[in-house]
């Protein structure tokens, strides 16, 4: 089924305070959430869900927000879902009205969901991020003309000498010398 939409005007809860009343509105995630067009992923990925079968899909803003946070903080699926339950700013960013104490989804759901939109869906998320950066004036248009790739974090095929490697090399040289004599 297609994802459920949150009601536009939620009913107030007498015993819980709304997240927007608890949090600092100048926090970067709150500002970023206001610049992202959350309707765009709904329109893009709506066709991926069959409207007549199964349980309702997870809200697109929640799953897209979790993927933003995952890549922003370089976390695993498990870490981002667990972090979501502990961080009210993350919950607000993902569209929650009230603080939630339970995990919103099982971490494997992120992997299953990520396979649906594929590479083009990830590119759409990147485009929305860039648009939000331009709207908030965090990114200047001129900085998008040239891409700089930092490869210092990529693994290099460098073998550093260790005691066992040095010992083995010495053993091989002794065997070679003994065969010569």
C-alpha cells in the first residue's frame, strides 16, 4: 500500500508536549527540515507502492529523513534507527509531532526500502539536499561548478612491516641462503 500521510492539523495531546515547543528552532536540523521539499519524494516514489496490497508503507518523510541522517552522520542502519529514538531533533526532522519512545521501523526495513528507488532515488535525495543548501544559502551556486574529491580516506594497498612479516622474510632468506650453500 502507499504510505500513510500525517494529518495536517494533529489533535493536541493533553499529556505530551509537541516537539516544536521543546526544541531550539535555530538548530540546524530544524532549519534544514523547513528548506526540504518533503512532497517531492512522495510524488517520485508513490508509483513504487501498490495501492491495494499489504499493510500501509512507511511514511516517505520518515524513511527519507532516516537516510539523510544516516549519510550525514555516517551511521549504519541500526545506529540511525537507535539514534532516532534518543534524539528529539532527529524525530522532528523526520516529521514527528511528539517524542516517540519506540523504534519507528526495524533497521532491515531501511535496506529493503533503499532497494526500491535504487540509484536514481538516491540521486533525487541528493538533488533535494543541494536545493535545500541553495535555499538556505549554505551552498553558493559557484561552489557547484567544480567537484573536489578527497581520497585520503580510501583504503590504500600498503603493507606495513609487522614482527611476523619480518620474521617470515628473515626465515625465507635463511632458507634461500642454505640452499645456495
